[in-house]
């Protein structure tokens, strides 16, 4: 018997609404925003949640002085098209790019995430 029905990831950030709108647009998932909490949810139930943290400090990837805390890998068919789309949504491309089949970006709150080739 399963304990949980819909698994989700909760991400600390300074502005839950901003981050939910970013990932909602990136994944084409539904966005729900409250004052200190927001989430994006797929039609099939998976979710990513965002909670407001006062005095939030973003990770400093690739350094572990302030570790990355988590990251998402998002699969795309075309890295150049994916890069253009996420930058338009508000992501920034990280200067450190350690691979050729993926690219590292920072979301609007500074969390690293990767676009990976399918």
C-alpha cells in the first residue's frame, strides 16, 4: 500500500509566486499561489511546491560553501531552443558549464537546474 499519492518537492525561496510562475511556464503546469506558499502541478498529479523563507540565501554552485540544496533536470529535445525559452522566462545561464549534453541555469531565486538532451 502506498503511503503518499502525489509526491512533490518543496523548494525554499524568497518569492514563491515568482518561482511557481517560472516553473509553471517552463513545464506547462498549473500554478497556484498563496502568500507564503505556491505550487505547480501537472495534470497527472506530480507537483513542485515553493515556500517563502525569510533571509533566504541562494546556493553558490558549483562551490559547496553554500550547497546547491537541490536541482531539477528538465529534458528537452533541443538545447539551444530550450536555452532561449528559459532565459526568456527569467533564468540565467551559469558561467560554469561542465558538460556537453546538458546546460546549467539558475532560476529566478538562484537555484541551479539543468536542461538535458532527451
